[in-house]
C-alpha cells in the first residue's frame, strides 16, 4: 500500500504546474538553440551564395558591354542577397535575445519585418507586379513603422531598452 501512496505522491509532484512549466521552459530553450544553430547554417549558406553570385556576375562577366543590364538586374540581385543575409542575422538576434531573456522582444521582430518588407521594395520588379502589390507593400511599411513607433515609445516610457 505504501508503494501506491509513494507512486501517487511522485506522480502528483511530477505533474504539478511548476514541474510542467519547468519542463516546457527547458523544451523551449532546446528548440531555440536548435533554431539558432539552423540559422547559423542558413547565414553561412547565404553568405556563400552571395560571394558566388558576386564572383560570377561582377568579377567574371564583362558588364561593360551592357551597363543597363548590370545596373538594373545584377545590382538589384546583389542588394537582395545582402538583405537576405541581414534579415537572417536579425532573426538570429531575435533567437539569441529569446535565449537570454526568455521573452520575444517585439521591437526586434518589428525591425526584422521592416527590413524584410524593405527588401521586397528594393527588389520589386515592376514588369512582373503592378501598382496594387506596391500599394500593399507601402501599407505594410506604414503599419510596421507605426508599430515600431508605438513599441519604441512604450519601451522608452517603461525604461526598457528593447
């Protein structure tokens, strides 16, 4: 009979709210660490792809024959690849901030989103997309900028750096 009482007591303590939440926190930390390692791989692959593209398009090809092609297509692709790397770095910063404080920092998320939408505008192809898509991107930038202003203002009032 003592065995069953001891088992029931152990089961209750193992399934208590505190024990359960502690297990969830450990799982979140493990997942965040796996995501950060995966993001490091993505960053290295993106930098490698950027270097290959720059080497192939800028150093190996003679763009002097058609400078319009270089300025309209190649530079836009290079800027897009650069911004991909920057966005990946910002996502890694979001994950790192989460690992440090165990809180999603809204200001970092909004900044990352603004960078991603800015990338879309920089590489926007007017021949494939119309004014409606451009207006949607403008609305997204407006909404994200307003969100950033609100979050930043709230953080300053509360004394929080992020």
